[in-house]
C-alpha cells in the first residue's frame, strides 16, 4: 500500500481523529496492511505538524520503541523506531489519568534522559559516550502504550509508527543530574501494580542502555535531517516485560537509587 502527499496528510488526520474521538481502527486485511516504514514516518511527521500548528501541542522529546530483540520480534520490525512526546501527552509523577479504556494497553518502566546541548546532525554518527557527555539529567519514567489499532501488537511496525509509535502517555519522575554513582545498566528496577510486584528488570535490557539507545535515536534522526536539542527528553524503552494496563490501577516503577515514578489510572 503506497501513499502520495495527499494520502499522507489524510492518513495523519485519520490517526489523530481516531485518538480524538476514541474510535478503534478496524482490523486490516493482510493485503491492505500498511507496511512501508519511511512513509509511516512521513505520516507521523504530518501528524506532528498538525498537532503543533493546529492543536497547540508542544513537542518536548522522543520515545524509543522496540529497544531489544524480543520487542522487535513481537512487533515484527528489524530495528527500533521512534515517536514524539508532547506536553499534552506527558505528566510529572505522581500522575492521575483517565481510564483510557480501549486505548491504554501496557505499562513500560523506562529510564529516560534530558539532553543538555543541541546535537549537530552533521557530527553523526553518535555513540553512547557522546550522548552521556551531552546529557543534562537522567530520570525514571513510565510509558503507557496507547493506540486504537487492534490488535495493537499485531498490526505491524509501520502502522504503529504512523500513529506516533503508539505513545499513550508518558509519566516522568524527578531528574537526577549526578548519576555517577548509579548503575544504569545493572541496577534493579521493578514495576508494581495495586501493591503487587509484577516484574523486575534492569537498564541493560534496553540495547546499549539509556545512552546507547539514545545514540541510536540521534543517528536515526540525523539520517532524516532532524536532531535532538537542549531540553529534549528521550525515553528509551521498557526495562521489564511490558505489563497489561487496565482501568483503576495504581502503578509504581521503582529504579532504586534513580528514584521512582507512579501513576493512577481512573476506573472505567
């Protein structure tokens, strides 16, 4: 399935309309499934322009999806992919959100960072050490995967990319500007739902850890003429297996010395 410029604009508005009205995407027959990754990013970019220019959204950073081999196998992609974080899709911890019935699918405890200096795309490729040098702070986070595609993890990576990489909401904790004493790779992290621990993990479960994953993002953006800028947040992917999201839940992601982040999702 291929799209011209008009089709890309129409598709972007369709994505946003489904989100605004809370309407599920109908299942797609195999032959009609949208599969072209680069066109999917063009749809995402069109949606980004519409949100910022027409809806008053402010872009505050990026998310990384499919950050390890297991996630990529589940979503049927060969490499990670990215989406945008906006002021209206992010909340400081502790956060309270509406139920998201039919939209929120899984919780993902993630290690995030905030960029301290504009990265020059002409200096790409970047590596993890360069990203760390240019990081202002590291912080704990929970990403809630949200999309009206059904089944969300069976529609293919391109569809998810076109729908802003299935970002539902991002909840962020307190920034840590001195992480020298924190083991961001092997330090334990856990996710608790309604008082019961559901899973444990560590930063190394994301390929390259927080800095290596962000280097991948910086290079992926540079190939498309984009860049990370001072103040941008990057949330780098789940460090535990994603946990099913349901209305009426109190979720805590605990990263030990890095801190914790929590969100309450209202009952449906």
